[in-house]
C-alpha cells in the first residue's frame, strides 16, 4: 500500500472561504435553458415555466451565483429582445452556436428564476457586436429605481423594484478568434475601460470583470492579460480565467493530473496582474474570476454545432456524460479553487443543466445528478470559515503531459466559530490506493463527524436516467482518528471528504 501524509494547522491560513467560489453558468446554448431550467408544460413546472425538479437540484447543488447569458452567446445578444410581452419578442439567429433563439426566456425570466433558486445573478454585457451605450442601457434598465426611460420600461414590464445586480462581465472571451466581435488585446482593453468607467458613473457599487485569456495555450496568453489590465486596471475588480480539461485519446494519467496545469495557470495570471500593479505603483489588487471551468470533451461529436440551413431551437449540444474519473478531476479543480482563495474569489462552473453540466434532464421527463454533481455539492456544503494551506506528501505517478504528479492532493477549511474542520482529498493515481495520515495535533481534540468517498472499480462508469445512483459518494466506516492523527485509505481515482468537530471538554 502506498502511503502519504499531510499536516493541518489553524495558523496555516490562505483566506476566508468565498461563497462565490461555488458559482455556476447558464448560457443560451443547447438545452441549458430550453428543456433545462425552463420547460412550460413539464409536470413539475411552476407558473413561470421553471422546472421544479431542476430548481430542487440546483438548491441541493449549493450554487451561490450564476453567470448569464453567456458565454459566446452574449457576443451577439440584444438584451432588449428578451424583455416585454413574450408574444412580441423577435426570434434571432445565434451565430455563436448556429441556433435559433426564440427569446421566450429573457432577462426577467432569468432574474425570477435566480430568485427562486436563491442565487446571486452575474450579468454579462455584449462587447462583441455592441458597446458602451448598450451596456449603459441595460444597467439603467436593471439598477435604476425609476424616472428614466429604461427604468420605467422595466417597471412597465412588471418589475417595480430595481434588480440591483452587482457583478458584471465586460464581454466574453474576446481574445478568441471564434468570438463574434473578436478583438486585439488593445482594442478590447480600451473598450472595456470605457465601458467600465461609464457604468460606474451610473452605479459606483458595481464589481466588474475584464476578459482574460480563454486558455493558457493560446498564443496571446500572458501578453493579453498585461495589455488588457494596463488599459483597465483602475476601472475593474477582476480578470477572468477560463479552463477546461478532457481525456486525450486513452491518456487517463495526464487527465487525472490536469490540476497541475490549472495551478500553474492561476499562478501565471496572478503574476501578470501583480506585474501591472507594480508598474502602475497601485495599491489596488486585481482578483481572478474563474468564471468558466469544467471537464469538457470538445473533440466529441456532441460539441459540434449545427451547420448550413439548420438553425434549431435548443438542440442537443455539449451533453457530455460524466464518469467517475471526471468527478475526481472536477473535485480536484475545486481543491485548486479553494487553495487559491486569496486571489480566486469568484468562480462559475460551466454549465448548470444539460450542457457540460452536473444536472441532466429529459424533455418532459426525468432529471438526475451526474457524477460531477457530488464533489461540487459536498464542497459547497462543507467548506466554511477559512481555507487552510495544505502541502500533501505522497508518491507520484508519471504522466505524458505534466511529468510526475503527486498522487494525493488536498485542501481543508476551518470554521473557528463552530469548531468544524473539513478536509477534501483526491487520489489521482490511476491504479494504486494510498493510505493517508493527517496530523491534526494543532487543533486539540477532534472527533470524526462524517466521511465519504466517490470512486468506482471502472473509472469510466457514469450515471444515467435509468441508473442515477451508479456512481455516488459512499459513507466511510473505516476512517479513524487516534492520537491526533486521522487515517484514511484513498482508493485509486477517488474523491473523499472528511468532516471533524471539536470535542467539548468538561469544565
């Protein structure tokens, strides 16, 4: 049996847990909206047409924020098309995904849904085909109480009180040649700066996100961040970060080690942001909004949009089925996000329903949890208080893409007020279990509250509507805490959580 160890100490603090780490993403893409969160006539649908079964699962998932309406979709979107009487709304071609957008679900529907889902909305403005004025119009519509043309239009459309949206994305992936309205770093940086400055004249409480690189392997990565932040540093609060992973061929080893790359990506963006800070001699810190992250099999047929004269509404697109191995990588990505909580203070898993999603639905039928649902839900529920720095020591395994990768990765959170310590662990080793000893001596007496592990004998096992519980976390009865040491065996390709609580001492 391979062995690993780690030391936990309440003084090894990273940052407070940010609830915004557990955000998600709803884009008008495939079946995320239509037959996903919105399906009038479904047996569980409410008066607004929102699927009740999906709302229940979203609440169970523990989502804190949702980014909307894109994504690539936003770069050609006219927000005005999605307000007012539904029967008067125009259908439009969506060039991003080669589909037809009927606009029966728009701004008001999303914000009503967000209220029912108990999440904070995160809006994106179109800086692809539009610019400063259109962003100001939308902001006036959403955030001004009344007395102006757009605020009164909102009130006439049934929302008397302003929506008071705080977080705004200034476009989406404008570095990508695939993006409608793709721009150079300087072009985008100037437009984002002008838009941000104008938006703050309307509402100075906004939190604004500038577009960073869509991926670290693009030729513009690094220089894009430097130029964009040079233009926008004083006007924005965040730079965005996007990253997806998938198994390339049969290289499971490299896939399981993907978060080594994610950690380097975050560190590189932080370094670039801090370089601009130094050059500008600024006291302001730019944080990262990791507002697209997940496992996404972009090379599969399901990710190919329609073509030619075919412009369908809500087609099957990007509907990946997630395996046990995918859940382990997603769990490891959550560990990385928590580990970087001093700088990554907002994140959005892409996406929420049907489209590379933890929740799947059948039109008119069932909804179920994919394997990746569970690490997200458990981390959202258990991560409280302060993130603790963890430096696991474990055996390594070889990978083609990342070199030798440690088998065990982990992070912990400590809630001093309640005395709860949560530990999140993955064994990335594709074939060998690892027994891990966790030194808890610095916390005094702790008792085990609960422990669970998600794994499978076949790392490619996945859940379906017919077998929704094939891969789920299983409660552990074999975890021990003795002499200030927690001992847990981590199966190969596994995600585990452990919750401990301070032991009350008699006075």
